[in-house]
C-alpha cells in the first residue's frame, strides 16, 4: 500500500484538533512508538489520535468506527472505542479518529507471568466476541480462508525465514500445516473475529492480558483465525486450559487453528528478521515472539476428545 506523503507530526495533530475538535486541543499530545498502517498519538491520559499513514488504512479505520461501538459494550476486556471522527481537510487528506486509550504494555514488549489467568481471560474474551455476525458484517480480503487455500502464503513465509538456517524444526512446522490443510472446513455461522491477534495487538498488566487493541482487521468468519492466539499469545502450558474454558472448539477447529498459528508465527519471525536487517516495516521484538510461538505450535497440546458443547 502507498504511504501518506504528509509527515505526521505533533504539530499536525494539534492543528487538526484545533480545527475540528477544539475542546480537545489543549490536551497534551505525544507520539506512541510502533504502529503499521496507522500512527498513534496519546491525547491526554485517556484518549489516542489514530492517524492513517497507508493508503488502505482509512477504510479500515472507518470499519472500526462502524462496528466497534456495537461490539465493545459486551466484551470483557477494554478495547479502543471511537470517540470522534476526523474529516479529510487541507491539512490531511484522509479520515482519522480519536479513540479511547487502552492502558497496559504491548505483549511484544512485555510478558505474561500468570498463564492460567491469561488463558481464562483470553478464552472469556473470545467467547464474548465469537457470536454470529449480521449479514452485512465485513469479510476479509486476505484472511479467513481455510488453511488449504492459504498454502501459498504459508510456503512463502517458510521459504523467507529459512535461508539462513532456521532455529526451529521445519519438518514439524510443515506437519502441523499439513494437518490443518487436511482438517474439515468450518460449517458453523460466520462469527465476529478480531482477525489479527498477535503480541503487538494485546496489552498486558500485572502479568496477564488486560486489553485488546487494533481491530482494523476485524471480520466475520471461521473462529480458528482467532483461536490461533492460544499458541501465538499464551505461554507454554496454558493452551489446554484456554480450550477448556473456551469450550466451543471441536477437533477440526483446533487443527485449523494450530496450522494458522504456525503461519502467523512464521510471519512474526519474518518481521523480526526484517527489523534485524533494517528493512522497512521491520519489528525486531516480533522475532523472539515468533520463535517462542513456533516452539509451542510444534510441541502441541491435546486436541478436544469430544465435540464442543452447545451454549
């Protein structure tokens, strides 16, 4: 995606606030490190300004602003909720938003020490989120397919991270993927999904999950795409408890989720390598998180021995 040619600075953000939301313009503005399609700025202690910097990001931002106010009230963890919408103007050509700030430290710069609590928390959050979505809920252009339709992406990530000698068992990772490809498809209703659960998109406080952020990938589809977080986010040993508390995932869904976790973990490793090489978009902290997740993926944990119960 093409980047915005306008440099996003504190002065620009303050100018936009003065023009469009003057009642908030006196709050202090400070940049937040990280971000990909959007650049974040703290606005006081409880708000954040979300500024798109890639061409596709404004559409994703509008999707967040359309659906998050409907989802947030029933979710058991804090999530960023739109407070104001900024309009395109002479200062900045795209829509932008003001969101509530979710307190905590991103997991890619922190760790979970209370694994059982985090497993319960994540399972409870996804149980609340994974309800049947309305007919007009968004689909995803690059996520949501059965693993068998994502093999090109998986193989591309695997090739990209292995030339220098991977620090993981390639055959074991491929075996997990092949098992996911062979798993039956999702036959249930399209449910709401976060769509992009990885260590930079959850926050941690007091050693456990305390919030979920960055919903611009949200869509409706197969819950396996979110359940991959059992391997990608939770520490070793917490996965079985997660699936016990979630209590809706049958064997086929767990198999698909584990394969998708392998693909997501390879992506984290790749982004970590990009950061090491100084390439644009590199995220050095993601590499260790990806390797740890691959270790959990290939060590595995038990599949459910029965069909998930009905609610």
